[in-house]
């Protein structure tokens, strides 16, 4: 596997919301998360990729077996960068079905978690809470929002996302729109949600005002991550 820096820069450069991208960081970079040192300083791409994967808590990887398998087999490089002034880690995967394609995800600095926990935070499965508070405070496509756990500081209920914070008019489903926390999404506008009104470990996919049947949250998140391969996007 081989992905060069120019390919990563080209992909990130297509997303205007990221602003400037800075690769030339050193070990003395202010506020560098202590556990990111190896990823920053190791000279070989395969070593950086392995060091990045060691950061992930195993119980979170167990929740998302298909994506975890893809990470282990296709992650070609990991780079510590500044994106519009924020520290982040770029994961560059080299995918070959049907043709070669480089796909980037961004793992955000855990220090960017936010001032407090999102509403309904305790409804998020514990492995993902650990990941978001200790590994990456969000793991998204370059649009900052899609195809992975959203940044805790930008997590909102479905009602808030619909700009009806007191409840979506006409909503007649359970859980209520004010009690569904959107924790992942796709470009197509699907939201993976959790709620303390669901069974423990369950999640639900919201398509507009329609809720699918609840199912295991890990499988739901795994599907959202893997849907990056089939939805139209920037890569």
C-alpha cells in the first residue's frame, strides 16, 4: 500500500470547510496529544498507520467489525496535521474495489471535545464514549460531519437539527425527536441516533421524519462508516 502526501493534500484541499492544511509539524508542536507523538515522528507510512491504530480502544473496534477490518487491511498512512488551526489526524485508506481509490477520514484532537458533555451523552454506548473522549473527539469525512462518530461539540438532537428544538411538528413516533441524539450521519441525510428510551445498546436510523426499526448500535454505526464506499463524495 502506498499513498503519497500529495494525494492526501489534494483530497483535503477539495473541502473548503477545512481551511488551511499544515503538515510540517514537529515534536515540539504546542498542545500535541501525548499519545500522538509516534504518529507524528515515525518516518514510514506503515509505521504511522500501525501507531494510529494502537490508539483505538479495542471494545470500540469490536462494535464496528467491518470497518475495523478495512482499517487493518487498507490504512496506508496516518498524518498529524493542523486544519484551519486545529490539530487532527488524517487517516488515508487505499481501497481497490473496483479501482484504486484513496479515502480520507479525520480523527479530531480529543482536547476539542468541548466544554461539556452533549445532551443525552449517557445514552451513547460506553465504547464510543471512551473513543470520543480519549482517542478522537470525532472521526469524520473531511466535511467534519459525515461517515463516522460526529464531534461531540456539534452533536444535536434530531429536533435541534430540524430547527425545532422543542420537538418536530407532527412527530408521532417513539422516541420523541427531542430525545434522539444524532451521533453519526451520511451525505444523503441519514442520521444514526441513540436514545435512552431505546433498549440498552440499540440505535435507530432516521431518514427525514421516518425512523427505521431499532437495531444494535454497533451494526448501525458500522453500516454508516462502510456506506462511505458507495455514496457519492469528495474522494
